[in-house]
């Protein structure tokens, strides 16, 4: 059995096409499958469309969250309800093509627990592709793991992988990093990436920066280690400059002590201290969120028991 999990946001005009293409693809691939559509509290009529599709097709299941939790939280909700031996995770905007699933499944049957789709030609605008490369390069450096900008959520995952991911109940969710963390035998295949049929992504610049910050704070302590290094080098440079100034003073090269250098030094070091306190404060804030142990998501309504 294959389960397909897809988070839906602003999918009023695309979800029905997605389901029809999934059914036509999976009908000839496996004897049993389910399609789980998670409405991340989309402000349009996506939930009405999902309800309509659930009434029309027995293989479609709908979940509606109580508010907009975010894409990766919606994916978690779908994974928690998936029953398949294999689980396909894909976006609902039709840029991940359902017709690529047979290739993913065939590769998985060669002995892989995870097969990720690598978009060899992304159908996005130039700015988004450049920003994506910068985003993932910085993310790779700060998290200490390689993040391929051509790989996102789309892939097929064995039941054991999904069960391992579902045991991770931390409050900050980022599906690709969680897949890398649990390990297992994985590989990649190149797939075609479709252009977005209509509309634009809800991930604007500010949301991407927020997501990157949360991922770094959740999966890496490298910013803290970088601040320790920065403090060491600043102290070392200050010590050497202090020796140089003392040498100039005792040799008579300094006759009038000026204040500009003192003021600049105070402002510079104060900025460094405030920045370090801010980084530590962000980590403490995330710890505070975690100890609350609030649910990762809240389901308001389901079309199944």
C-alpha cells in the first residue's frame, strides 16, 4: 500500500487536478493506496474542495488543521495518519509531478528506504533559484549538513523511516532535515520539475529567513560556537593592539591620548556583546517553547475516523 501525503494551501483550483492525476498514476502501480490531503487552514475554499473529493473518491482522506501551522507541521499531521507500507510526500501545487511516483517506487524496490526526487531543472524564476542556492549554502554551513537546493520534500519513504520521523516530536519541524537525521539507506533520482500552473508561492523572503533561523536553532549549536571563536579572536586582536599602543606610549610616539579610538572600541565590543546575548536569548526562547510541550498541530476536522 502507498500513502500520498500532500499539504494544501491555496489549493482551491489545483487540488482536484492533483487528485485525478494521482489516482490515474497509482491505479496502475499498486493494488491499494490512499491520498491524504492536509488543509493547512487555507483562506480559500480548499477544504470544501477536499470534502468534495473525499465524497467522490474512497481513497481520498481529508484533514483540516485548526489554524495555519505551516507546511512542515501539515506534513507531520499527514504522516501521523498515513497507513501505507510506503509513503510519498509531495507539495500540492503540481510542481511535484505525480507521474514521477512510479520511478521513485521502482528505485525504492532496488533496496532503498528513502528515494528523494532531485529537480534537475527547476521551473522557478531567476531570483528564487539564486536565493534558494544562497539559502541552502548558508543553511548547510550553519547546520553542518549538506542541503541540496534541488531536493525538497518530494520523495518516497519506507514505513520504518516514517515511524522514526513520527517519534520526533520537537516543536520546530523541517521535514528534509528530519529525513537526513534519521538516516537509513537513501538515494536520489532526477525528476522533471513542473512550472507552477497559477499563483505564487506563499514562502516569501521574510518567511524563508524565519524558517532558516528556526532550522539553525533547532538542529545546530554552530552559531554559539562561532560567537566563542569571534570572542577569542577579538580578545586576541585587542591584546595585540594594547601591546602596540603601550609600546608607542613608552617610546613617546603618543603625546595626546584621543577619545575616538576609545569610543569606537566601546561601541564595537558592545555590539558584539549584544549580538551574543541575542543569539543565546534565541536558544533560550526555543527551549522555553519546547518545555511547554504544546501539541505540534491541532486537527479541527477529518473526513475519516
